[in-house]
């Protein structure tokens, strides 16, 4: 790599493939550092993505760093914490009051969230090209290094309506999601020893009963830890959880997620998760109004690659961020916070690399992105892998729900561990225990 700044034949200093949260954050931070950024997405905004639409305080903190407006008038709804439902009981657990993260989470449908973040990247100086499908990496013929991308412009129907083209840049960031065709084209494949989750969700209009807060304005993110494949208490308990996340716009995101320690175990389960969600909604209390008449849109599903399931995070001019690198927590299926964080850390590595005066120094500096992400998240993801191995056994899950959840100390620990909202340094004894565990276990 002769330069990190764009050379005479380059179209940008950095190309970002995919304009979801990871790509938009990368583009924002790179542009804010003075880099010329080309942000490519195969769709046109607004566009939908399968997600629970809930943001933990960790994600809110990243949005604050970016300068994204998060007031109610900007389309956000805040929540106080988690309402955990299990064994015919429920507990309301406020988000921890920490120096590192705000004491509230938020929610917003991905249809508008992703558009808002892409627009923020544009306002920071990134050039966004929508309906531009990246078909593969452009490689240097001699070194094999990534020096750009091959791309195909698409029309409104997703058809190729113009000649294919290439865009050149000394650094390319793959933020193209779960499948990450860009990474796959480079021979960077998924690991089969990492957890894999599945999430399905739909949207439901909620009713307003006199004296009762409607579900779309619920100040708590509700998680149901007992997920049955039939009538509660009379059927099989499955590894996973259901959720109801209020969106404040008259609707709630209703869905469920399940996780297995390896893709092979998930395939062996053979569960029809869409049918399971419909069953769970049918078994919900009638007052919730979770019926076909109130459902908005179809049930949609997506895979959740977890615990750094693809790597290396940096090699030969290409960085992987967000879902393309499997940066989803095995504890709770959260990915947005880590996507935003990865974009910030990746951009810092790219910006720092341009100040180095030799190719070797620039390579080492770009490589610090992977080191920093693993140092921050590797131990936590390892704990998450162990957690998944436990809860995928129904009998273990049943014991945890029955005997662990009613204990306040256990619940404090569970909230901080599952939400990844703990002080990495300092804090109370629970913070110190979690932080200590993440440091002593092998990094993922």
C-alpha cells in the first residue's frame, strides 16, 4: 500500500460496502477525520432490515459520540430497562446508572434508523451511492491486495440498467451484513465453532385500554425467557427468548430469537421459527391484541452470526465490521452497538494509518483495528459462547429460570452481563467481577 490517501487513480480514500449501522458509522467517522469516503449500498433508503429494533445503553452511547439526535421529536422512544418475564412472574430491571453509558435505552424501526444513520454519514461528508451492488473486490494483479471494488448500478427494481464499473481506494471496509459476499469473495469464511442465532419478527398495532399504557408506549423492553413450542407449561421449552419492544408510533416489534452453540446444532434442531412465533403470539393474552387483524407486515427472519464468527478482521487492505465479522452478542442477539463501535474503531485505524510514512507501518496500524476489537469484546464473547452452551439444554434453562431469577443479586448480575452494560474499570462489585472474567478467559 503506497498511500492511505487516495492516489491519482483512486476514487476515494476509503470505500465502505454497505450502509447499515456499521457502514454508516465507519463512513461518518472516516469523513469526520478528513478522509474522502465512498459509501455504497445495493438498496435505496428507506429500506427494511430484520431486527428487534431495540438499542441498549451501549448503543445509545455510540450514537451520542456520533452526534446523532436522539430526542423524541427525531423519532426515538426511550426505555427504562428490561422487563423479564418467566415462570408466570415478571421483574422490571432498570438499566444500570453508569459513567460509561446512559441510564436508558431506545428503540426505532430499522426502516428509519438506517436511513437516519446514512444521512448522518452524508452530512459528515461521505458520498452515498444507493442502488449500487458491489459484486466483488478489485485486487492488485501483483500483490493480491484489495484496491477497490467491482460494482453494478441497479434500477428501482433491482435490475442492472447500466454498465458495471469499478471504484478504487487504498482501503475497503466490508459492512455488507450477515452473508458478506465481499468477505466470502476474499476467501474469508464463517467459523463453524461460533454460536449462530435466528431471529424472526413482525410488527403489531397495539390497542389502548382505559387506564393501561398501550404496548407501543411501554417504557420497558420486555423479554420472555420461557419460549414454548406450544401451550406454556405443557410443551417443549426451547433455547431462546421472545420480545416485545415498543416503538412509540402505534406499533410494537414482536419477535423471538433462538441460539445454538454451533450452526450444526441449529440445523439439527430443524425448528420452524416463523410458525413458532405465530404460536407464541396466539398464546399471548387476548388484551395484547396480537392477532392477525393487528399484524402489520409479514413475519420475517434472519440469521444472527455471533462471537466473531468471521475473520481475520483485517487483511490485505480490507476490514470487516459489524455483522460481516459476526459481531453479535451471544448473550442477547444485540448487534447494533457493536456495529457502531466497530465503525468508530475501524475509522480511527484508517485515519491513523495515513499518518505513517512506510508501508509496513501503515499495515501495522491498520492491524490495530482487529487488536482493539478483540481486546474489548473477545473475552465477553467467550463468556457468551459458554453461556449459550448452557442454555441450549432445556433442563439447565429451566433450573436457571426457577431458582436463579428470583434472587435480586443474580438478577443484577444477569442484567449487566446480558446487556453488556457494566463499567469496564471500577464500578460496583458486579462490574468488577464481570470485567475480571472477560480479562481472564481466552479472547474469542
